[in-house]
C-alpha cells in the first residue's frame, strides 16, 4: 500500500471482521516507479534506465528490497516467539507503466512474474493477491492506461487466488473519489479502496 489512509482503513476492516486476530502490514512503496523498471523481479540496469525518469530510481530494486523488509519483519516475529501466517499481498501500482509503451505492453507478463516471485520467495504457493486497478491518464502513450487495466483483468481472471478491485476509467470517479489533479485519491477514495481491498483479501483467504 502506498497511502496511509488506504492502509489504515484496510487494517480497520480486517480487525473489525476478525477482532481476535492481529495483523501486520509490511508496507513498501516508492512513488513514480514502474513494474518494468524498479519493481521488476527480473531487474536489469537496462530496464530500469528505460523505465525510470530519475537517477536514484534507476538504481532501485524495489522487489528485492520489499522481500528483504518482509523477511526482516518475519524474523523479528520468530525471535519474539510469535506464530504468524502470511495471508496475502495487496498491489496498488501501474500508473507509470501505463505512461510508457514498452512498460504497458509487457505489464501482464511482468505482473504474473511478480506474483510468482513473491509466492516462490515466501514459500506460499497459493498466496492470495489483491490488485487495485489503475485509472490515471498521463504520459505519452494514450493507449497505456487501458492496456494496463486490461492486463490486470487478465491476470485476475487467470488465477483463482488473485482478485481485482475494479475502478471506473474516467471522471467523475464516483466509485473511488480523487483530488482535483485527477490522479491521486482523496481521503474518501483511499478509505473506500482500503475497505474494498481488505474485503477482497478476506474472500480469497477464507473462500
């Protein structure tokens, strides 16, 4: 999750549904990065250079960094003698991939590789994954947003353990409201996204 409000509302939704449980969210985010570049599980300097628009982002390997953060958090739980279960991954990303043709056209394949990578590295072969569907329009590739949106649909349709929180594709964003910039979600939009993603995760985790 990238936004605190979204994360907080997801936590509240899970806690209200199952108050006897404790939840640990291992958040990792960097604004303005792509799955083709910084988040790519098959990261290369060439891909990062092609997809990222700032020098420091071209050096980031966010998939690897997130896995390290997850392992550190789980190791701490083990040291404290606490039992745990990994119940899912929530993915809210894709706007920057939609802005570039090379990234948009490969998004479906890259998203499948990302999901497979987390499942493999965390040793949870059926790890539930909830995807938040993007709908922002910017960049120099007009077809990109719809291409990435449809890639997300295809990934969810092809995997029974992947759910998609669908969004409308244009203003006035009545489902998940946005700020006037028409890109970032406002408080109400983030709140609704958090609830929707948590509910989708519970359905995947408890079919």
